[in-house]
């Protein structure tokens, strides 16, 4: 799994083409969304899979769908860090979905407060 920053509006657009799509999440975030249970820090990222089916491009989010919806809709972020299969990154860059890869030693900071 590689990490990348994605364009949130493009993620939402391609995600709508998949059954995993969550159109609304009107609750407060769960504190476990932002904490590695073993390390007690960190950020648990959505896992995004690029799909091509019947001539349509879609993304499926296999984990952390509600957190992703919250980041897009409630926090209105324009860029979101995600995990993707290595083979999907280059194709996602061409589609305008991936903005850039996240370096191995790069800190990932989001403008959200950790819910306690």
C-alpha cells in the first residue's frame, strides 16, 4: 500500500460510481478514527481502490468510508491522504485523482482537531 494525497472533489466524483459510496454522514467523528490503537497516535487512512468497469472509472473505499465522507463534507477538505495499491497510483495521477505521493518520512497533518 502506498500513500498519496488525493483531490477530494475528484475522489467524491469517482467514488459515486461504486456501491461503497457514503453520501452523508451527519455525526461527530469517532475518536478511534484518529488514533492508532496500539501506538496511541497517528491517523488511520482510507484505503482507496481504483476500478474500471463497463467503461466507467470508479473508486471503492474498502475501509474508513464514513471518516472519508466526514473529511470531504463536514470538514470540506480539498485534499485528503489515502492509501492506494501501488499499481493504482500512476493511473490515478493521470485521472487527476492523485495530487502526489506521500514520502515515507513525510508528516501527514490535517486541519482537524482530534475529538477527545
